[in-house]
């Protein structure tokens, strides 16, 4: 009975440490589960990005292309992603019409949309496209992280509209 108080304290500390160890274990399992979900979502996004029917690209607010999918490569008339990355300056001028920092265009509005034409070089047929882009910001700081862009081929729609106008 002389050491009962010390034994009680040791027992209480042991139980608390076991409870803390269990909580740490559950927290680690939760983190692993969330990491797995995050990786799974990244794979899904990557699959959607790569296999999208319209052109998609991501670039820095300063106009450096980070990623571009194969549809955008084809739409823009390049033969490979590496060719697009090598000619970024020309591509940014083609999409945004200037060589200054692209982020300046997004100061008033977080979303841009435009139309452009690529004149046919091989088959003398012009192609028509709609280009849209939005700036993605950090939720906490509001800092521009990257620009998410889409390029959609609307040639068929334009040709149908022109044909209808000729028939009227």
C-alpha cells in the first residue's frame, strides 16, 4: 500500500500512452487513406487530361507551357508535345496575341475566351477554333498558380453555318 500511488500513476501513464499510440495509428491510417485517394484522383485527372477530345494545356502565369495534351498538339499543327514546348513563345502569341506576361490579361477577369483561325498549309482548308482559359488561384493567398486552357475545333459548325447561309 506504500507504493499504491506510484503504481496508480504508472498504470494511468501506461493507459494514456496506449490510447495516444492508438490515436496516432488511426491518424496514420487516415493519412494513408487520404494519400491513396489523392493519388487516385490525380490518376483520374491525368487520364481525363490526356484522353480529352479537345485541346487542353496548362501554363504558368508568365506564359510558360507546363503541360499540353495530344489533342492540343494536333489542333495547333505540331507533331509532338516536345515540339510545342520548344515553340512556346510562338504558341503563347498565337493564343493570346501578345508576348507580355499572360497573367496581365487576367487582371480584370479570371476567364478569357477568344476565337482564332489556323490557315491550312497542307490542304488549303482553314480550321476554326474557340480558345478559353481561366486562371487557377491558391484558395488561401489568391496567388495565380497556373492557367488552365481549352482549345475546341469548331470548323464543322462554322462550315455548316456557312452552308446554311449560302442556301438561304
